[in-house]
């Protein structure tokens, strides 16, 4: 059969375009719609417009679609310039759409390429999806619609992350982010938090510390740090919350002048670079010093007091690498450089304190065995 028929609804929108909506099986969708990826020929001429596939994203969608409770309410947007006809339009918009596939798939996917690719990898069931179809005058108009549809502003990542803790059945990548987002929210609203009200979120726009920076510290710790073990405890989430609350509580106590009444523009301490680099210091103190409380963390942070340039002066990173205090940016290379600098000082201080403790122990009077 070279003609595919669908019962559709026509929306009254632009007089210059025909916009339709109908449901189609994934197997039929793949017969009339193709994904044209952007490329250039040997002469440099541009063809297609879709970005390359994102394998991880496609795999997540496929894994989800294979579940019996899966739904896909977002439509696949397909544009046509030929081989499609609309019959018997009624006053309420109902009509019949016929798509001729004799010469191949005439439709081009404008939005939903990752979903369509994932649908093609689900073999156990023929998933039915919604299709939004646009009939364009020519290829130029088709490209224009692609640019306009895909140029809309996406939801801010921080808003999505803030919503994650309210969602279950997430893939591993978002599952870790969900735990981190939940702890970050508790830091903002729990009465026991030493950072209460200070984390910037969409529900707390007056916060000074970016929630994404705190979340990154938590995610790193859950993956390769002290929280990896803590989270496995029966009250693991509470232990992780207390750890990071006590650590950054100690940070604001030790560096009070550089924290209070400052913003990321006036202090690198509350800046993303400072928050994330200090996360590595937290790991070191927790691992080598056994620090868990704000007092214990404060003692471990004391060695940094005269060696930082959070609000003024210069950072001396060594090997002729001296930088103005505000030249440290929220980019990976600067975060790593700052973290290595801070960790180096703290590690040397831990070694010094251990050496002193050993010397004291060796010179202290010892009790003779058998005598009290």
C-alpha cells in the first residue's frame, strides 16, 4: 500500500499553512517521515538540518518506552512540501489525511528526532504516537519552521533539577541528580541546615549560592567520595545532608568576612568556582581527618585563612601562575586549579599535624606494663 490514511484534526492557525494532528503507529511514522541530518557536500552546499544523534538520550528514551506503563504525550513534528492531501474538512476541524509514500517518505522530522530513533529500536510493541504535521509551501519554508520551532526557549536546567525529587522511575543519570537536588532543597529549607535560605533556586531567587554548584559537589561525592558510603546507610540521605551542611557551615564561619553580605560577583567564596573547589577539600578532611561536624571541619579549614584571595588580592598557584582574585571563573580548568591549590595546603597541614601528634606521643611518659 502506497497511500497511508489517518483521521486528523486541523487547527485554525496561520492562513498560509496547514497544521494537523493525528495518531500514527511508529511503524507507519517511519514510512512517511525521515530525519535529515545536517551535512555539506564536497562543494560545501548545506543539506538537512537535524543535529547528530545523542546515543545516551536515545537509549534512555528506548528503555523507558519498553516499559508497559510508558507514555509519549509530546508529538513528533513532521513537515511536508508534497505527497500529502487533506480531504473532507468539516467545520469542527475533523478531516482525512492521505500521505503518498510511493516515492519514499515525503515528510521531514522537525522536532522529535531522538524520540523517533528510539521508537525504531523498540521491537516488542508498535507504539502509537501523536504527530503534528505542517504542510509547507517549499523547502525554504520548511527550514524556517524548523528554526522557529526549535528556537523557543527551553526550560532552565535548574528548574528541571528542582522538580526531579518529585519524580520517580528516572534513569540513573537523573536519579543521582534527583538525590542531589533533594539534598540541596533541604539545605535551603530545613531548619537544621546551616545554609538555610542561602541556596539560589527558582523557589528561592534571593539565594546567593547556585543550586547547581551544590548539586555538583553532592553528585561528585555520591559517585567517588564519602557520600558514596553514607548514602547506603538506613538514614543515608540524612547523613549526607548533615555532612554538607556542617562543612559549608564551617566554611562560612571560618571565612565569615568573605561570605556574609557577599555575592558571586564580590566573593569567589560563594561563587560556583569556590563552592565546587571546596567540595574537594570536604572530601579530603572527611577521608584523612575523619571530619564530620562543623567544629571538626573548621579546624581543618583554619590553615587556609591566610592563603586565600576570595575577595581581594591575588591567588598564587605557583610556577609563575599568579591571578587576580576575580579572574577565577566558573569553568572546569579554573575549578580544578583552585581545588588543587586548596587541597595541597590542607593536605600539608594534615601531614604536619599528624607529625606533631607522633612526636608528642613518642616523648610522652609511658606507663609500665602491669603497673597502674
